[in-house]
């Protein structure tokens, strides 16, 4: 959600636009997530007294700070897709939650 807001050309997304970007997420769920992000101070919600009412969401400076590592990781994946695919292929058969895959020594 934060990365979606950060990716807006103007830094602002309207509520209907967010609903279109997350079509499988119920509107109620999306609204609750946005309200929670607003409560913790990472998203700013602005309501315009128009007919119909317009609601816009944008990142606060704190929200933008949280998005920076996501941007960094995204850029790294764009720069190194072959290496990541190779690593993923090597580890695809490993299930760390499977019985017998505990990495801690049983002798301690």
C-alpha cells in the first residue's frame, strides 16, 4: 500500500484509484488499512468538501521514510534479476518449516 502511494506521479492517490489498484481487496478492508496507516502517521488523508466528496491519500514524511528500503530493494531486483532467479531456483526445494530442517544443533 505504501509503495503504491509512493509510486503516484503526484504523490497523491484518490480513494477510488486505490480501489481500482487493489480490485481483489474489499473496499471495507482497504478503508480500514488506510485508516490504520493514517492513525500511525504514515499516511495523510485529505477530504475535500465537493460533490461528490473527494478523498485523497498521500505519504507523510514518516511514510516516505518507510518506503525508502522498499524502493532500494525494488531497484536491486531490477538490476540483478538473473542472480535472484538462480538463488531462488537453488532454494526452491527447501522448506524451513518442514520436519528435520531445523538449523539449530540438537546437542546444545
